[in-house]
C-alpha cells in the first residue's frame, strides 16, 4: 500500500512510481497481526489506538489509507462510526477499500453481488472500488474487477464512492463443472520482503490510489477534506452513481484542472446558499458533508442537505438530488448560459447548524449569489376624505444579483387580514416594477396604514420584502379620484383617457414622468374632468412602464414591446446551442419579418455575402452576420469571423426595431453534420460521386437515393469545422476549395475508423468530407467526426447495404 502511494521505483523497476511519489513523509501505523495459521487479523481497539496516536502525536497527518475491512450485514456499525468520528472531528481524509466480497460463480454477481465491507460503509470516508487496468495505459478498456464489492449499503446508501486501479484483468477458471471468475495478477507495488515489486489484486490496492490523490490535491492547495472528497467525486469519468464504480473512475488530471472550482462554506438550518456562474455545455457539481458521530462511536446524526441546478435566465430547475440518507449529492445538466446552484439545508431533520459542506464545480468562475433582494415602496395622497377612493402606486425594486421570479405583491390595511394581490412577473436584478391599486379609505377620520408585502420563490429560495405607508382621513379634504388607475397600451402606441372626479372648485394638475407619454388634453382643471394622453410607438422589444400623476395620485401606463424577439440561437447542422466562426447558425423568435426572403444572385455585390435581406440584419458579438434566409419566426445566417470565444450577444435588427440581445456560447469549433430527417432517424447529408443522394431508396420520393456499399467513397457535408488553407473570409464567396487545417480529422462510421481522402470547405460555411465506407454489415450506422479534439453528436447515420 505504501508503494502505491509513494513509490519512487527501484533498481530494475524503472517507472514503477507511486501516485504521490514526491511525498516527503509517510507514516505506517501497524494495526494487524499474523495468526499461528498464517492468517492476517486485526481488532478495532488497535485501529482506535493507531488513529488516536496519529491525531495526538502527529496532528499534521491529514490523509490516511485503510486497506482493510470486515464483512457486515448492517448499514452501520461501531467501526464505521469510529472512522466517521475521526474524519469529522479532526478534519481527516481517509480512503478505505470497499471490500472483495463479490461472488465469482457464473451467477454470483446477479444472485449475491457482495456488499461493501466495514468501515467502507462509513458516511465520511472515501470508499474505493477496484478497476482492472487490462495492462494498458488506455483507460477506455478498464472495467470493474469481479471481486470488487458492490453497493448500495444494506440501508440503500450510495456506497462505494469512487473507483481506482486494483487489478489487472479477470479470467474464467473451472472448479469441477462450476465456472468461476477470478483476478489475474494485479497492481505492482513494493514487496515487503525484498527490494522488488509484486502484483496484488484487491480493493486494498485501489484505496491507496485515492489516498495518494488526496495528498497531491492538498499539495496543490485543496486543503479541506470536504473539498478533496467533493473534487474527487465530481471529476470522475461518470455522472451517475453505479453500484460497482460508485460515482465513477477517478480522473486525477481532471481533478487537478478543476482544483480551483471548489468551496467549503457553512449553511444554517432552514436556509439556502446560492452560487451563480456560466455553463459552457455539460456542467456537473458535487456536494459533500459529514455525519456527526457521538464520541462513543455508537451512533450519530446526519443533516439533510439537497443540491439543485437552475437556469439563471428562466428560473427553470434543471436537475436535483434530494436523498435523505446520503451525504453526497451530484447533479448535472447541459446548458450554454448562466446557471444557479442551490444548496438547501432542511430544518427537519437537522443534525447541526450551521453545517459545513464541500461543493465542487466543473466550471471555473462560480461565485456566491445573494439572490433577489426586494425593496418596496408605495405612494398615495397624504390626506383623503373618509370612505373615498384613491389610487396607491406600489413599486418593487430588485437590488439583488439574480432575477426575482413570479413576484407577487399584496396590499392591505395594517392589522387587517383581508388583502388584494397583483402579479409583478419577473423583475430583473437592478430593475423595478410598479402596480396601482384602487383603495377605499376607512369610514372614520384618523391615521391609517397600508402594509405592502412581496414574495418571490426564485431558484429554490423564498425571498420577501415589506413596507408601510401612512395617510390621514379627514373630513372636508379636496379628494380627487382617477379612473382607471392603470392602462395597457399596444406596441404601436395610441391614446387613452382617464376620468377625474373631484368636488367643484377642487383644483388638480396632471404630469407625465416619461417622454413617450404626452398629455394632449386636461393637463389641469377644477372639479370633474378628464386627462387624455398619447403614447408613442415602442420600437424596442422590451416592454416599458411609465407613470402619470394627477392630483398627487399615480397612474401606471404599461406598453408592450414591439421589436423583434430572439428566442434561441443554434448550430444549423445539429440544432444544438452554440456557434463558431463561419458556421451556419439558426435563430428563432418572433417579429423578424412580415414576409419570407432567401438570398439571390443579385444580393451578392463584389463577391461579398449580404449582411441584410429585406431590411433584416443580425449582429453576433457586434459584428454583422451574413443573412441567407429570413422569415417571420426564423433567420439563418453565416457567423462572421471573430477570434472571440465564450458568451457573445446575438441581436436582430429590423425596420420595426432592435431586439434585446440573447447570449450564445461561441466556441473555436462547432462541428455538426447537415442531415435529412426521415423515419425517426437523422441521416447525414451525403452524396455519391455520381450525384445520387446517399440513403434508402424511396426515403425521399423526389430524390434519387441509394445506400452505400463497403469500399464506396461518399461525400459527407457539415458545418463549423474550422479554418482552411488557403483561408477564405466568411464574408466572401468561396472561390476555391480549402483544406482543413485543424488536423488530424478522424471519421468513425459504426464505430470503425474510416479513411478520409480529403476534408475541407467547398462553399460558404459548407464543409465536405470524402470518406471510404468501412467493412460494415447492412443497416444504419452512426457517423462521428472528431476534429481539433471536438466531436460531432453520435445521432447522425448513413445507410449501408452490400
């Protein structure tokens, strides 16, 4: 075990290095003994003595490996409690072998897979399963070892936690008529009785890999044991828990790369903690915390923490994990855009408050978020007549750093349960919204107080605010009533009139607080009257709100947005979010155009692609795109050349106005096949050299189609594959084909690497691949191309028929 952690090789054993071979000190605490019959034994009292010695005499020791254990038929026992106590109390990382309890008979894994041993069933330890390496450096052929104990625990908890190398391979042997599978060789490490190395299989060999990894992470700056555990489990090769590998195969390269994306705060009971950041595709995050164990090791308690993901723009929940028995939660999603991570500490059952936790993110840049902060205020006349009606305008401002979703405002008289509610919708961070209420004053004179409350259930948290407004009811007041107290105007604009009711001789005046609302009649008067306003056209996609004040009373005027609205931006090949330079891009939304346009020869001037059709243009990261197609709800463009990568704004400009920008993720490469959709399948747009389309005969009756045979050369088409030589600017018509410079190019058809004779750009944004069909059986086979380390989706097919 020590050699697996820290071996520095030896004479005749070059390159037999331990995981943390630069380790300065390694302590070996002996707790086992050999019996008279040659068996190894150990007792819990010796384990306790060793751990107690370590924390008392060598408190700088923070990473331990324990490659030992015993079979158990319970979900918890004193030995698991002992290890959990030391981990939680002294801030340790303890890697523990899962056990070698799986049965090896031909039906063993199905009839009795072999439970995780103790202390591997512990909550706070990192329980390690064993993988077979197959003797290669390629992780792709590694598989779980036959002997490695499977989970879950007896009580259904997710154990083991992670997998690491623990064997070479499995092999079948025969014992009489009973075939059994057993381990062959194992992991090489230093022999205890010589200066050589010996191979041994077992989860005992897997566990020290994780102990060594923890030591490396501590050296790299990840010091908190909860952070180490969260980071290791978050960076495995698997997104879901499995009963054989736990959260997956340990990936130390990924753990090192993401070492700065981990936090270790605390969270009080019945509270949430939010984090915000940008997701650039697949995003995953892992939450870890400890159970608290009594000093007697006989029991403890576990706080109930949950983990959830939300779309920061819409507030939609994308994934959640809410186990009440585990202390590891992992969630993931695929999103290009802003994301919110929610950690919730439920009050019941609650173990301790605040509860420390570790949280690892797959993307850098995630920061704590305060969430919505609602600040409320109301305005109304300072004095009104008893039983009179007046308008009160109440405003909710969001001074937080996330949108407030589904905001509900409630107005009532203080001390009165009866109330009136209005929906304020979504209020963006830094924005506000105002609603007007028609209020009837109390029948008796005196001071009265209006209580205004608001709530928003956003990103799994409840956010609220309140304010009070006091006014006087006095007899003989000059009370002015306005009707209605609000108006909604279409984007095209128009006029509307408000009725003024006031005692004879009572003066009043009307004013507007925005330039787009003009008072055209009744700017002032006495007694009864009317105020007429004219509202200008709203050329922006964003709705807007203004106020009209009459005799101190506020009237809200809301106007709908009238410009184009962008709903989504995607690669026009595979319809996935995101784009790259010189890639065909689809944009969907509304109010783009009243007609349909497709570029024509007359649109090309001087060999340049058009940047507008029918007065409609598109800007990507403030650069004009090249417009191919325009309709009321969709635009297709070629993305301009732009070295920027990451989030970029996309906006549509029409004669009716300019859209709000929608953020899209721009990447160096965005490879995708163009496809035919038919029969529930998506077939790559491809042709034979004679011009016939590749596909099943009759797939599209209007086209001549035939399948490919093994050995045929076919031409496949896609977009987003990157720069070519000689270079062609995206703005120009392609004068001559250009060969891809992002080499090598690997095309797999049906999982078999195909010969690529040529790959490059043949038309604006259109790439061609000349590929030989491998020796494949008849049927539809997926086609995947990898270029520059990026792959197309594995959901596009070609038809092969001999």
